């Protein structure tokens, strides 16, 4: 078995792990800082909306030796508006100029024909109205709202309302960060960006539901045992699905990174940036939020319940008693994940530590109870 596979098996069995839930205040602080930065970037710089949302004209030239920089200068001088120029694979140019009406577009087309030394009839001009982009945006927002409502209802039924609330917070967290990155980087927002933004929600929710399913299974009859607190079982659930989450995220990120860095960056296919950046940032943010935000938030909400508070007091009291007697902590009650009931608990563990450490009780034969 590979090292990663061995690590995954040990994480699943609880032999090793990291205390994600115990350090949740650190993750909350990092997320708040990133979110504030994204909101400030959005408020200060705003989004660079594409021509589909602002309206304007798109001019496509035949094969030409004029550079992108020179063509951009010509377009901006002719129109008086910022222009975006992209060189296509056959050395043709695609020139976008925002906020032009029909008459202005005709004048700009004539001037470009003179500057680029290309016959006017060979320059293809296409006028784009802002209403089309607005319709797409409105439908996207409507779809997003319906998606959020359905997600909350489904998770509340399949799991519980606390998990539904945590998943909703994680989704809003991912959307805010992705939109903020667009504002900070200055990439153009196009209908492709909207499509990418809606696509990442499914990936983000998938990772979250995987952890929630493990947590739901691990907390069955949790109050009938005094070995683990709710937060410890939540932390165990994160660790048991950690390698799976990393694998699925990396596999999803690799092709998207190829589109963004190789296609959009190295090869200069700028039209790929609008969708690839939203997918790349959204996938990474979704993987982060499912591990560091959603599950720790569920643990926070559950630990406020009287039953969970009482369980935590019983668990800590039992550990304190066992420590005072110099004995290992053992529990003959029902245990999560179907663990063997004579598997001893590591007395060095604390309430916030990773749970499920394996080992034999000191001076005890295997399989017998004290």
C-alpha cells in the first residue's frame, strides 16, 4: 500500500490526526480576514464587468501583424473607452470596446480600419446590448437563490438544521472569496464566470456532505457513551475523510489549473480566464471551507445543547478520575463508527485533541475488561 493510502487508513481508524476542531478559532480568524479583504477589494476596485453586461461592440479582424498592445492603443484612441484586445490562434484580433451604441461602433470600426490598414469590409463588427447580460445575471441570481433554499431544506431533512446552516455559511464564504478575488485580480466577468461560479457550489457542497455523513454516523447514540465529546467525534470525522477530500480536490484542480495557467497565461488564451479563475478559486475555497469552517461550526452549535454540555462534563470527569488513579480511560458503552468496545482510550488525550488513539491498556491482557 502507498504511503498516502496507509496514512488514509490510519486517519480513518483514528490512529493519527490533526486537531481541526480544537483550533477552529484560528480558522475562523483566517476566513474572516480573507473575507474582509475580498469585500474591501470588491468595494474599492469593483468588478470588471464584460461587454455582455455593459454593452458595446466586438471587432474581429483578419490575419494581421499588428501587436495586441498597438491594437489596444488604436481602439482606445478611436473610442475613448477602455478596450480589451485578444490575439486568436490564426493571428486574428478580437477587439472589445464597451459602452458603444450603433453609431459610435460604426465610427470606431472605420477608424480601426484606417489605423490597422485593413479594408473596412474585412473587419467583422458585432454590437452587443447590455440587456442580454443583465438577463443572464438575473437568472443566475435567481438560480443561486433557489439552489441555496433547496440545499438548506435537503440538509435539514437528511441531517439537521445545524448542518444546513453550517453548509450555507460555507457556500456564502466560498462565493464571497471567489468574487473578491475577481475584483482584486481585475479579470473580466463574463457569462462564463457566472457559469463557473454556479459550478463550484456543487463541488463545495460535495466535500461538506461527505464529512457530514461521517459525522452523522459517528454521533449515533452519542449520549450513551462517555468516551468522546461531540467536538472530538467531529474532528475524527474530518480526519477520516481528509485524504479523500484532498484527492478529489487535487484531481479537480489539475485540469482547471491547466486552463488558467497554461491556456490563459502561457498560451495567451485570455478567454479561458473568465471561467477557469472562478473554478480554481472556488474549488480551493470549497475544500478549505468543508474542513475548516463547516464542520467546526456544526461542533460549535451542537456543543451549546444541554445534552452535549452534560456529555462533555461526564467525559471530562471520567478522564479526570482515571488520571487521578493512574489508569487508562476505558468505556464499555456503545461507541461511534462501530469501534471494538475494548479498544482503550489514550489517557494523554484532552477534550480538544484528536481522538481514537490506539494502544493496549497498561498491564492488561487483550480482550478483557477491568
